[in-house]
């Protein structure tokens, strides 16, 4: 806990908001996972209007945050602000063996199991087409190894994964960052990614529905942004990179991973690929136009064998602004 002081009235309001049995149980649960009203209703065995009212009071006290995904709204315990810090310290003092907490966590485990089942069903329906595409390009293991090689020579605290898909990139770095956030437009993919992060125990990572062209994030809020196998779906890759660069902190790094040029038209016809890969100079130009510098380009050959036809390219660039002494985190 930091040394930030809190005014008497603010502390009083915080304690009133948290100091009710159901609301305290909600805060404990939201420290474990992002949950919907329906999921909290299932765990707490209370009516939806009652749960919604408690969440409204907690949100007004800045103790929980609400994120909409299509028709659903997810709630997460607030991470920033003096009130959130006070409640975090209070919850840390709770006995994890308390019967009420144990029961709530058992029901939470049931909610998570249902998520896993739904995510696995979605993956099963689409696994064949994903496997077909995977055989065409450089091995995932080789690509991930190169991603880590490019980024981990310099530690970073926060990661934004644009077009997070299954959440694999967040899983890849989740143990090495303080905060990871994945953005995707697909509700099905977000459900899969959320299940994956739950299974990996990565409470410091979360996912949100969002528009890669118009991120609901402030400027200068992430140390590293990754755009992994996303640009070929977009009609304006340069615009997406400019928006990604906007949320980079001074000296922050942007990594783009995508296909090198190829001629597999079926990917356009059957899988909605708008672009059949990118020449090195194309993405380099987009990065430089976004105000980034020091572009490094790498290329990984496709898998050997009759199916391997697509090389994978990686581009890394950084924000040239100088980090000011004592500059504080924004995210």
C-alpha cells in the first residue's frame, strides 16, 4: 500500500460502501475474477436487482469498475485510487479459511468451470480451420520465442495486447508484468481468453471488448503494446498503429507481428483476410508515421513441408520521448 493519505469524509464513505456483508463478499469475489451480475447472482444466491444495487453503490464509491461487452457487463474490483487501496488492504486481512469465503469461492469455481466448458466448445467448433492456417506459417513456438527475445531484454511493467484473440500473448508475459490488458471485438474470443487467464491464475491480466481504431484508454498508459496477427484483418492498418502508438508511454515499445506477403487467396475468401501479408517497408512506414523510431524487422520462415507457404514478420519500434524523472504511472 502506498503512502497516499485519504480525507476523513472519503475514508468514511469507503468504509460505508464496503462495510456491508454482501458488498464485502462481492469485493472479495471481484478480487479473484471479473464477473457479471448473473454470475454474482449464482454465487451469492441473491436476486439480480439486489446484486445490481450493491454494484451501483460500490461503483459510486469507486471500488468497482464496469465494462460492457455486447449485452453483458463485467465488473472488476478497482485497482487505482485511495479508496481502492484501502479496501485492498482490508481484504488482505480476511481469513481465507472463513466458511463464508470458502463457500463463495467454491461457487466461483463452478462459474469458472462453466466458462471453460463454453470456451472449449467454441474452440472445438473452430479448431480445424485454425489448425489449417497454423500449418501454413512459421511455428507458433518459434514466433513466441522471437517475441520474447525482442522484448525481454528490457523489463516492462504494463502490456496491452490488441486483438488479443485467445489471450495467448497475455499468458506468455503474464508472470512478468504487473498489469496486462487484452482488447478484442469478438465476444466469443473474449470468453475464451478470460477462461484461459482464469485457468492460468493470472489475476493481473484482464480482457475487454474494444475498437482497435478508437481505444477507450488514455494517452501514455502502457510500456509495451503488441499487435499480433491482427493487421491483415483491417482495412486501415496505419490508423490502427497510430492509435496503438497513442497509448504508449515515453520510451514505450510497439511490436507488430503479422504475415509476410503471400498469394493464398483462400484466406481472403474464407477467413476474411483483407490483406495477404505486408512488405517490410509498409509496416515500417506506418510505425514511423505514427512518430515511432528505431524500427527493427525480423522474418521467420514458414514451417517445412508441403503446407508451409507463409513467413511471419515482426516489427519493433519505440516512442522517442524522454522519460521525465519521477514520472508516474498512468494506467
